[in-house]
C-alpha cells in the first residue's frame, strides 16, 4: 500500500513497536501501512462517521488484519468501552491527521478531560489549518514539540507536529506558536514555498481593499510578519 507523501511522513514519525490509536481513520490507510511494514504491532482505527468506518473495516478485512487492527465507531478518544478501559494506558502513539487544528485541539481536550488520553503516548498531529491553536494547547498542557515537518502536495501544505508530554512546561513565543519552533529553526523548501504563497495570496486580497477597510491593517501586519519570517529563513 502506497501512502500519500503527507501520510508517509506521518508514518515515518511513528516510533516502532507501538500500539497506535489513529483518530479519524478513514480507510485506515495509516494503521494498515504501519502494520504491513511491521513498524507497529497493533492499532485502533477510530472514526466518528459510519461511512469512513465502513471504509476502514473493508480495507482492514481486505488485508486480513482484523486480529491486529480494531476499527471502532466513536468521537476522538471515546473508542474504549468499559471492558476496554485498560487499553487507554497501552496506547503508545496517537495520530490525528487531516482535520482542522481547532477540531484536533477539541479532540485532545476532550480526551484529556475524560482521562482517555494516555500522557505517555506520543502525539503526531497533522492539522490542515489552525496549527497555532494546536501548538498553544500543547504548550498549555506541558507537551514539547520534538519534531515538525511541512509537506507540500502540489499546491497544498501540511504541517505535521510530533509532541511528548514533559514534567516541566516548555514555553514558546507567539512567533514559534504560529510558525512552529522547529520549522522556524530548520525550514525546508515546503515551508518557504508555503509562506511565499500565503504572502502572495494576502497581497492580492489587500490590493482589492480600501485603506479604511476594517481588515486592511490586519492583512498588512500579517504580510509584514510573513516578510520577516521569510527574511529570517533567507538569512540563515
Ligand atoms: N486521517 C485520515 C487522513 O489524514 O488521510 C483521514 C482524514 S479525513 C479528511 C478526516 C476524518 O476524520 C473523516 O473520516 C472524519 O469522519 C473523521 N473525524 C472527524 N471528526 C472526528 C472525531 N471527532 N473523531 C473521530 N473521527 C473524526
């Protein structure tokens, strides 16, 4: 099974021999790939919607992996029945990919509040948008970002964040929360392409607004911020 570059990068960040919980596991591509490649031993593929769950069950059956990948209906971390509650602490990696940052944040918050999020588990998160709010949640809950990638698929950009819980909180600046503490230090070409595209897009919006438009200044500030970040990358 060949994954998209985005999911392949997520797969590459998963540590070996873990039990994986993949939340929002349409088609269960990620757990199937990881099990077939013997990187992980077991997985739970969680889905909130019947259709994607049916896709996951079908794909798992087609690969004869029902014994090691359990497909379950439920929102976020709510995929453990009372009899399965001991599994919560066996989960070594949680992946939540292909959703907005706000949604991923609310899934994490719900899991945290209900004590269904095992604090030992590594989080690998791939927000399509809204990564700042997600990094803020991680910082507020003492997670350290230990790896970060940006993947470009044609003209779409996908940040990927790997984080682990620490005893002591890690503090990030506003700029680091926005652009990623590690991506700021070590950008790849996709990062540079993304912010060049964002800047171009905002400039074209700005060119159509009157100076007294309520959002004019906000767009102008954002363009300046992007210019600074791009200058920072170029000066490295
Ligand atoms: N994770 C896969 C990927 O990255 O390719 C599928 C991404 S797909 C765009 C998002 C999936 O998340 C959908 O199948 C949707 O049903 C599921 N989803 C959305 N909210 C969810 C939640 N609260 N709990 C579990 N799954 C959810």
